[in-house]
C-alpha cells in the first residue's frame, strides 16, 4: 500500500508543474515530437525539457492516478448529492412555514 501511495504522490507531483502538463498535452496531440520540438514553445533549454521528461517518465502510473481521482469523484459526487437534497428539503420547509 505504501508503494502504491508513493507512486501516486510521484505522479501527482509531476502533474503539478504547468510545463510538464503542457508537454503531456503536446505529446497527446503529436506522439512523435522530438525533444527540441517539445522545447520550442518554452523559454527553457533542452536539458530542462529532458529533466521534465525524466520526471514524467518516473511518475509513470497515470492510470493509477486517474483511478484514484475517480474514487474521489464518486465520494464527492455522493456527498454533494446528499448536501443538495438536504438544502432542497430545508428550502421546502422554509417555503411551507412561510405560507
């Protein structure tokens, strides 16, 4: 379990950086972009882009991160649905008291 959490931490930490997210987005559109092509839109040198690529490579399990986010989404969706139902019930109560 600790290893799984460490991998998730590494993945989310890698995705925090806007440059790495932009690189991933570019790679999604163009699978065969060279490092110099990836570096072109950024004001950074090739070694920095290569370091970003290394971080992304080490982060790896994007699928595990997506699974984790889906679990949180289910939890939050259910909680928000209950909160909405509660608020709607209170609104009906207040409306009925006002009659």
